[in-house]
C-alpha cells in the first residue's frame, strides 16, 4: 500500500523547477521535499507527499480531514519515525 501524507510548506529553496526543495512541516516533523511535480506550490500551501516528493497541492480542509483519518488509525506515529 502507498501512503501520501499532507504537509504544509514552510519555505522553498532553488530556482530550477526540477530541483526546487521545500521544507515541509508534518505536524511538528520537518522534512526536505522535492517540489518538481507542484511548481505552483509555495510557502503556506498544503501538499500531499509520497516518498519525499510532493505529488499534489490540496486545500487546508482536505489536509485536516486526511490527518484526522490517519490519526484515527495511528498511522501518523510511523510518519514521525521515518528518517
């Protein structure tokens, strides 16, 4: 099973669309994420992230809904433990 987790972009580095990286907050856990698939995304935007790559932008309401669902099955604990 594949899992994409919502996170909020805190900052963006890089000018080249294929190499832009974002610092993404996953409920207190920050990770560097490749933003090549979401060139329109910027600080403050919510994105779905799969294996370190933002695969789509989502609105805050959808992000909160997904986070609530993940919390209900304790899936977020595993996210916080990833390197």
